[in-house]
């Protein structure tokens, strides 16, 4: 799993360097526009910022028709993203290595993202809160409290939560809380 820590624009990260922004770029063979249109309806405060189209140079290099969608920039819940149609010669089927984690406040939010992102996805690629959407992009839908539980100094509490989580497909906050408290 890749964890991305975003920093506000121009926040110094050392005395000699400043940090702008990290923008995750999701590669698709040819359906980036459809995926981005879908993602921006699922997440609040989301929008497509710009759509870039292939020119004759893109046609020569990527074998894409002039005017077809090359790349989109967009935001999901205020976070910047990009998506590109790389074509079959540059596209590799997504795997779970880069996973986008969604921290949810409550079970209703977990249920919402699980249902929306899971529609048409790979049913066999679901475990421990992970799912693959219909484009093969991996998401992990977790309670916001999971990180706090994992940092708890009581190793037995952490073990119980992890054991409960490993037995779940979609995460159940109530069951995870009971495991954390030792009431499971």
C-alpha cells in the first residue's frame, strides 16, 4: 500500500527546500474520463479541473485519435488527482500496490463508499476493508478510529482489532470497537 501525505503548497520540509504538492496519477487504458466522472459523483467537494486532449503528437506516440481524452486533473474531497489514458502499450492492469484509503466517521459512511465504489468491481478482491472498483483501482474503506486503535499501547487490544479486521470483508465499526474493548 502506498500512503500519501499531502502538505499545503509551499510548506517548508527542510531549511533548503519547500514542498508543493503530490498528485496521485491513476493510469487507465482508455476509460479515464468515465472513471473520473464516476469518482467525482461519489466523493463530496469533488470536481474535474481540466481535461487535456491528444494532439497529432499524441496520435503519433500513443496511437490515440486527435481530440480524444489524454488526461484529466480533478479533486476528490478537495485532494488533487490526475488520470491518464495511457493506451494498451503503456497500460498495466492496476494492482493493490497503490491503494487509496478512505477514513470514514461512521458505519453509514463505510457502507456508502463500499457500495458506490464496489459496484461492478472485482468481488474476489475484497478483504479487510479493501475492494477493487470496476476499473481495477484499489480502495480501502476504514473507520477513522482504526489508526488510533492501531497506535494503542495495549498490544492485546491491537491484536484483537487486527484479528477481527482480518476476518471481515467490509469493515464493521461496532464489531471492531467491541474487539478493541475486549467485548467481542
